[in-house]
């Protein structure tokens, strides 16, 4: 169950004493599960997920680029295509971003631009 998973990840985050990478991974997974819940329930709002997203992006987490990618997809879900495209561009231009994330960023930028060609607004 998603809420059970959130509780486990939250416990790992709150009781961190281990490697920072483990805490950062728990934050990334918490964000992902929270996003899945939000996709099914438009009234769902998780302040912890937003906080963890900002924390993983705001510092040199090993999961920084994965977190940025999730953030861009969250912007797409909210129909904020311009913001999503900006985030994907940041990923594409970052020399340290993994190649698979850069490849997906390029694909998503192209998809957003194609949406513009089809007349979709906010791109």
C-alpha cells in the first residue's frame, strides 16, 4: 500500500544516522510514491514530499538529477509545460547529469515542442 511505503521511507528519513545516500534515496522514493498518490487523488497534498524535493535538488545529492526529472514530470502533470521544459533544459545542459536522464530530457523537450506545434498552450 502506498501509505505504508510512505511511512517506511519517512522513518528512514527521520531516523537517519546512516549514509546520506540512503536518506536521499528514501526522499526520492517518498517523492515518487507521493506523486503516484497525487495522480490518483487531486486533493492530495504532501508538504513533506515538496520539502524533500527541494532538499534533494538544492544540494549535491547523488539523486539530484533524478529528483529534478521527477519535478519536471510533476510540472507536466500540472500542465506547467514551460516550467517542465526549463527543468528538462537544465538537465540537458548539466555536464554532470547521467546520460540516460539527459536522453529522456531531450525526448521530453521534443515532445513539449511538438505539443506547441499542435497548438497546445503553455509550452
